[in-house]
């Protein structure tokens, strides 16, 4: 089977992390060859190209410029004619809304991979719901339930994202990295590694840390660069809060980094206190692989990942409860290590690439072959 994954390509988050994993591990399934179609050059196109995966550029497509959509659709139409693909997978409402009609016209079966909960208020979701896919894959039970009824005759199969157990680079030295970041070896490092979006809970983390100012043992690394103007504004708010709470000398805003395995290996606690439900949470899985206890909010996809053997689930938007949980972990190394020790097995059970890519392959292989072009056009 030839499978074409369609995505925008100008941002980098959980979807792009998963696509990079599919690109690097395309050889895990001899009967499923992944290729990728992107509209923008960026980090994900670079990583896919470096992995040896086939990357097709559709050209910049922006909804506010209809001509750009016309050209991108034309390039996809030509690619589908030449490629003889069995499936085209759209990874967002944006890509589905723009390209699903082209995929249908070409007689290729379209798979909608659901990575986010359905918000009926968002215009992109309403646009995307006009064209039903042939198949749906959801990244969690939580995400699948929110899409129930959007496409009444299309069921969603949950396939957890494949996540690599990425080790630090050869020669990694925890002490050296900490020194570079102005962090002593005996400090307890709390790390949050995520997009700069308010629902990820960075403000809640800062408020909780303000309640721990009396404890000199901790340092916090906030990792993630602003990729859009709204994220830059949010980052400025966070930096202002750190100043306001007198935490500027203990909270490090590290920006965009490509050494997340090293950062996780040099940290002690992973904390992401979401105020909105996480659709799944690849960063939680990465932290578990790295042997870190995970502290997060107990709703959304997080409850499908984190349990009391490997982390702590808390009510959302509760800085006092979060501060109490962090204080207990900061002061109890044995508990941190016990929770962290359970992480790698939990992560592998959930998201081992071999298992998940095989599951995806079996699901697609068992699907009914695409109907004829005329049958699809008349649907």
C-alpha cells in the first residue's frame, strides 16, 4: 500500500512529531509505504527529508488567498494521478477541508486522522465536516468520542500514536547540559516541554511555583518557542508573570529546542498542568520513556497515559494542589525515582512504534478497497 500523509508543514507539535516517527520507521511495515505532502517548508519537511522519506511540496496554501488554494489543489491532483496511492491521510481540519474533495475526485480513499477534539464553534471544523472521509483514525478514546456523530456513517478506530524512545546523543553529559543552562547538579529540575498555548497550563505552573518560593531546591525549564503571533504574545505574558512572582532567576524560558531527549534526561519532573484537555499527549509519553514522573491534569487524553504508578493526575487550574504535589516530589527523591522507573514500560506498552505502525497497517489493509472514481464522485 502507498499511503500519502497530507499536512500543512509550517508548525511543529505533536502531529509533526508523529509524522517524523512514521517517516523514520517507514521500513517497519513492508506492505505500507508512507509518503508526505506538505504545503510549507519547515522543520518537519527537513526531518522527513533527512529520514529518506518521499516529501512532496504542494506550495503555500492560505485560506485568505483563494488562488493559493487553487494551485495547491492542482499540485495534489497531479500527484495523485501519478502516484497510484491507495490512501491519502489528512491530519487536520485544515488539510481535510482543503484537500478532501481532490482526494475524492481522484478515486483515492481518504483517511481522516483525528488529532484534536471536535469544537463545533470553530469555522474550520464546520468546513471540514461537509465532506465525510472513507475512514477515520483517532489518536485517543477521548478524541474519538468528541467526533462521534460528526460523520454519522464513518466509525473511528483508535490507534495510539507511535512514539520513539529517543535516547540522548552519544557523549551526553547531564552535568554539562545543566551547567550550560545555569542549573546546579543538585537542583530538582521541573520541565514543561510543549507548545506556547495558554491551554497547556504554563500560567498555572508559574502560579504554583510562586507558592514554592520558600523552597530553594527547585529550578524550572519551560521549553517551547513561539511559532505564531498569538504564541509570542502569550510568551511575553509568561515572562511578565515570572517577573511579577519574583521567579525570573529560577524559571528558564529555553525557547525552541531540538534536543528534547537531552533536556528530559537532565530533568527530574515533567509537569504540564493543562487547563484544556489534551487530545493525547505525546510529550507525556516522551517524558515517561525518559524515566520522569509526569504531573498533569486528570482529564482528556492524559488519563489514557498517566496513572498513579508513573505520575500524578490533578484537577485542572488548581495552583494550590499543583504546588502541594510538586513540593512532595521535590522533597522525596525515592518517590520520584519509583514513579520514573515505571515510565518506560508504560510508554512502550502504549506507543511502541513497531506495535502501532503494525496496527495501522492492519487497519488499512483490512479496509474495503477504494470505490471507483465514478462511484465516489456520485456519493
